[in-house]
C-alpha cells in the first residue's frame, strides 16, 4: 500500500500535466475557448427548456423551477457520460507512451475524469447564474435554505462514481473495443432513465419492477440530492445518500480490482 | 562497487501469439465457441541473467527478433517478466523511441513539461532545465509550434534533449543514435560521452558494432531470446561480426 502511495506521489506531476493538457487542448483553436464550458450547458439547457417546457407542453407546473431543474440534471448527466467516455478511451489513446515508458497506468483514466470534473465545476457557474436570476425575477423561485451548502456532497459522490466506472470501462476497452459502441447506446438509455427533463412521479408507473429499475440508477439519487440542495431547499434523503455512496464505493473497489488484475496485460493488447 | 545499477535475474518473457488479432466481442465468442482460439506460445526471452554495475556501459547486440527491445522494455518496467525479476536502482531515462510521450497537438514547449512529468519530474525542475533543453535541441524558433508540424528529426532532437537534460543515472538507448542528421548525431554522441564522466550507466542497443565499440565497455549478445555471450565490448563485437559473416 505504502509503495503505491509513494509511486503516486512521484507521478503527481504527471497527473497534473495530463489534467492541464486535457483542459487546454479541449478548447484550443476554438474562438471562445474555455468560455464554452459556460456557454454549452446554457445553450443546451435553453434547447431542452424550449422542447420539453413548451413544444411538448408537458405539465411541469409542479416542478419548482423547470429551467433550474433541467440544468441540474443535464450538468450531472453530461459530466458523468463525458468523463467516463474519456476515461474509457484513455488507455488506448496513450498507447504510444504506455508501450515505451513506465508510467502508472491508472493515471490516465484518473486524469481524464479529474479534467472533466474541473470543467464541470466551472460550468456550475451557469447554475449559479440561473439561481440568482430566477431568485429575483421569477414567480417560481428556487427555495434557498441552509441546505444549499450541502451541494458538494452529491457532486463528490458523483466524482467517485465516475472514477470507478471509468476504471472498469478503461480496462474493458483494452480487451474489447466494442464496449465503446455499447456504452454509447447505454448512455442514451441513461439519458432517458435519469429524471433530467421529467419527474419520476409524473410518469405514473404502475409496474413496480420498472419503478425499481429507475430508482436503482445511482444518477437518480445523485441528481435528486443535488436538487434538494440547490432547488428545493430540503434535507437530503438519507436513503439516497447511503445508496449513492455505497454504490460509488462498491464500483470503485471493483474498478481498482479489475484494473490492477489486468494492467500488466494492457501492453499486449493496445 | 556498492549496489549494482541493474540486476536481471533469470528473466523469461512469454508471449501468446494469436494467429489473428481478436479485439471485438463477436469474433471472440465465435472463436471461443468454435474452438478456434489458438495461441502459440513464444518465449521472447528465456532465462536471461546479467548484472550491470554502476558506471558500466553495456551494448546489447543481436539480430532482428533476438529480443533486444523486449529486454530493454523489461528493464524499463514497461513489460513485466513472466518469470524472474529485474531490480533497478537509480533514476532511469528510457529512450526507447524518442518523443514517444509527446502529444501532437501540444507545442514543443508544453511537451517539454509533459515529457518531463512522464519521467516523474516536477514542473519546477524542468523549468530550471528548460533553457538548456531548448538550446541543445536547437528549436528556439519552433518551440511554440505544435509538435505535429515538426519533422521526425526535430521530434527526435527534442526528445533526446529532454531525456539527457534531466541527468538520469541510467540511460537506455534503443537505436536512437541513428536518427537525425550527421551533425546532431555527433552532438548527441558527445553529450552521452560527457555524461560518462558523471558515472552514468548506459544500456545501448545498436546494429552498428562501430557505435557499440565507441560507446560501450561491455556487451551482451542475444540470439532467439537467449543470452549467448557476455564480456568486453571488443570480444562480443568480434563474435557478433563472426555470426553476421557465417550467416551469409
């Protein structure tokens, strides 16, 4: 254990450099640069508000503040899928380095998730703007209470979850490239399974099995907790907290285990 | 002499050579079900043992496919030996392929820090060496240009400059001195020679006995994954030349 920590300490600069590189290169050559982390969620949320709030004309009146509700879900979903997809491809994309130089391989999925997390945290400023705007200029303002300050809890669990899933996907991807396409489909499914633009109770699901499946989605617990903090101003549901945290921890144990079991074989497959 | 720099203890490496590369699920299952997953066992290295003392400069000779690069990769820690063990004491700078750690979209300057970090050095440390690296690589005018626009010679120069500037204790050179123009080759040989005085340990792979004699004082000879001879550079080079001639 001590050996691993020592090794991680030695390569902390590499982690820093790769995180830096990912963030810098993501927006290089675009005119607006890093401003896109802010602009992209803003614009896509407007699209979703127009589509699901107006065109389809759903009855969203019972949701406290629909634009904020949507943005919370969208930000969390987007971070989760982007970071896990990047982590999944990271080992294969770094093949030229891994084949020639010794580096601890977990640095790559880790750095990709962390880099995405940093842009995610920056993009939370859009949410801050939304909250401030709707707090003052809306008949349906978000309920801001002391619970607001618990918002780091769900997003830290989210980071943990993305790391674990990222490690598992990175390992799988080395041996079976097909997982990239399968995961793409899974992400689409996840988009509809996670209450991003709807509320589960609105669906009036009668089948307990479907209901259970929707509840089993850890992103559901995380988005609900996040909304409790920044939108409803309510206490976190302890069931959600325990479930999401437990799920994330189990996924991490599995992720680290499969990664360590297989990392010496990576070089033979990439 | 103290502790030796590199101890290779009875190292063997086994590769499973699939007849075809299987990397998607469908193929894998079809082959698994129809029992067509054939692996051919191939020992790339077999029972290799040798010791390199600090300050020794060892040439690694052998024909294509003799296992030279596999051996160096094992010492660099990229490959794990199937059997046996490798112990290395000291900071190792692998130059298996110059510029392997570069990101093509990154500028030369940014790549210096990235490559430095790949070898485990801090940004601060590389900053101190930065001017030296740029000066040695002679890339002052191109340092802000993305590396994808570099020629292979420029990339090699930058890679060489970084790997030698950090003053490693063990240098692994895999045919890297054959890149670049004659002028840079001379310069890099001189640079390596100046590092000898600081007691650097060198592992050097080359097909040119001339270069090996120039740089090394000891040598080992590999053939089909086995260590067939070790000794002074002169003796081993003579034996290698004999092998070359007898194969003709």
